[in-house]
C-alpha cells in the first residue's frame, strides 16, 4: 500500500473534498486525484464517491479511514516528538576517541554543561572503528585520513615533543644533535606488534635505539618520568612535567611532524542537529584543547 497516497486520502476526508485536501497538502488537485484513484485500483475497492458537492466515503473508505486516520495521527505525533527533541537538543551522541587524549575530556565536560540533555556515549580505542558498523556518530582521528566514505572536519593541529626525564639528563647529559640520540636509551610508540619505526626530527630521520615499545603513551610518559628513556609524547602529557622540571624538552630546533586532529562522520548519513551542534561546538571551542598543546605554558 502506498502510504503517501493513504496520507492524501486522509487529508481529503478531513478536508471534505479533493480540492480542500489538495490545499491542505500543498499539492496540485490533479496529482491528489490521480494518486487516490491509483490507491483504489491497488486495493480493488472504491474509497470515495465523487460529486460536484464534494466527496463522500464509501463503506470501504470509512473502514480505511478509521484505521489510517489513527495511524497518520500517531506518525505526526512521532514526527513532532523528534522535532521537539532536536529543537531542545535532547538525545544520545555516540563518540569514538583515541585513549589518553586527555584534553578532549575537558572539552566534552564543557559541552555537557552547555547541553545537559545530551547523553554522551564515548568509546576509547586505538583501532580504526567502522563508524557505521559500530554505531558511532562522530570519531576523533589524529593523523592522515584515508576514508573516502567519511567527511572529515579539521579541528586543530599540534606536534609531539621529544623528552627525557631530568634524572636521565643528569646522568647522560643533553643530546646536541639528532645523531647523538643513538647514545640514549629510547622508548617508541608503535600501533601494534610491528617493530619500532623512525622518528622524523626536523629534516632529519633516525631509527632510535629502542629499549621499549608500546602503543600506550601513558606508559611512555611513566618511563620517561622515571628517568629510563628518551621518548616522544603528546604535549598535553608532557606539559606539566616540563613546567615542574621533571621532564626536559630535547632538541626543540628539530620539531617532530605536525599532527592534525579531525572529526569524522559518515558522508552518506545526514547529520542530526545534535551531531551538527557537536561539530560546530568543537570547532568554536578548540582553544580548550589547544591550550593543553603548549608544553611551556
């Protein structure tokens, strides 16, 4: 059964004539008349008796209107409920974040203060989630974007910092060049079981003498603070320790590559008002995260 035609039929009955129903729907009269005749042919019954005075329900038409009228009302109530929820931004927002991206939690706290009726569900994982399959509305990604089926909105960029614990610097001194790092024990972030990669420092590249490899930046921070290793850290994991003197920034004249932060959402899914509000909020309030990206502040 053509539900659009049923809705036209209900409006014609409520309006008292085909022309009144067409006016209620904002459609041309011939279109409404044709669609209702097609509905009658589909059901093999006459629903309306037409005359110059208007329309009158047949017995079959009255039976259909009894059920369809209630159904149309329920659908309209449901539509209005969804519209109202969106208008006051009430609902659920499902997000994906990489682990240990601490400044984003501060941003989310401010977001919920502003929109207290939005329920957040946040999943942290290193793996590249399938937004559609995993039911994620928006994912935060650091680094290159390779998904053609996703829309990526750039939020900010930052650089990791090369650091060592004050105890290690006191014992071995400061490296004065990239090559000098070969004489220091290093710890390297790696996404999986693959061997440790290279560090790009300025225009130079080095395969560090890695004594420890992990995909957990919190553990790299812990080993650096203990004075065991030289490592790279996101600036928000190094900032407080650099300011207190527990960590020392190394070779600042040889910066690590820039990291870009994007928010991703499916290109084929029309973003809800809640999703659009979240995207705009993150772009407008990115300074909350950016302030944590300056290790010397």
